[in-house]
């Protein structure tokens, strides 16, 4: 049995690395006494599979984790798991800012999140730029056939075209220190990061302010769906801490 969890990462816990968040989850699952399945071998590890890694310092309303549970049909000492109660059970065992929004069982053979997620929806704050100038720069960027950025890959610099990864880009409005953008960025064949998007839109440089991921999307049969099909998607209109710094 495999369960997919959707959770948030907001507030000060945004400065926690992806690896440390994984350790937090391992501890929380142990404390919840859930029958998590373990790998075989000399050093067994819990069978957990996270979605796309979130950069340290960024917030999210839509993080995902797949947890494989022991076969409850053959393990007589395993107490059946109430999937509907997992959010209530796990949230108090996690740090402030990590909240389990919902959980659902996923069918055997469901592709991993790393394979299936094709794009992410972001809110990105550009510090020091007003709305009018930002709108001009966004319009100019979208009008280009290419939006070249330089990345470091395997120790060397390479130039990539960011334009095909920008599925949508718009100006949301002013913040206390700049302007907020909303962008849907593709993740395959190569992902586009918020900082790279800002570098392409603001050629003379810009400071990245508050960044949060609002949603992760899977494209299936021409339709965009949330990784927990049938469960309400995150509210993409009211991200947390829009004007509050902690």
C-alpha cells in the first residue's frame, strides 16, 4: 500500500534543507508508529519518495511525499492505517510550518512524482522594481524567441534557452518591497528555476524576494491535473506571508 501526502513548508522552516526535511519526516513517521516499509540490505531505509526538491529559502503550499506501508494483509501485527486521519495524526509531530494538507492512497504502479510532475506554479517577488517597469520587462521577455541563461552544470557553465519552459508569466501586483510575479515553469526535459526566470526577465539583475510554490502539475491526456487526483488543489490566489517577513 502506498500513500501520497501533500504538505506545506512555510515560515521559518523554509530555511531547512531538503535533506533535513526528509529526516524530519522519518522521525515523524516513527513517532506516529506507522508501519512504514523498509528497504532490504545492510542498512535498511524507509521507503519514502519525495517530489521535486524545493530550494532552501523557498516556501510551498504543495509539497508531496509518497510513503510505502507494509502489507497489512499478511502482517498480522500491523494495525490498519486510517488514511483519512493521517493529516491530523502527522501534523502535530512535524515542525511549525510543515502541515499535512491531505493524504490519499495511490494505485499500484502509479508513476513517481519525479517522473510525472511536468510543471510548477510559482509566486516570485522581484525586489526594488515597481509594477509598471516589471510589466514592460515581462512583455519584452515573452515576446522573445529565446531567453538565454547561463547555468553551472557538472562544474562547467552552459547556456540554455529558458523560453520553452515558461508556460505562463504575469504580474500579480505590488508588494511592500517590489513586485510579485506568477509563473508556471516546466520541469522537463530541464527545469526552470525562479532565480533563472528573474535573470532572464531582468537582464541588469534583480534581488529575489519571497518565493513560494503554489502547485505542482501533471499533464495527462491534454489536461492539467494535481498529483492527488480528486483532491482539491492548493489555493493559488492567497499564498502565505505575501507581505510579512519573518
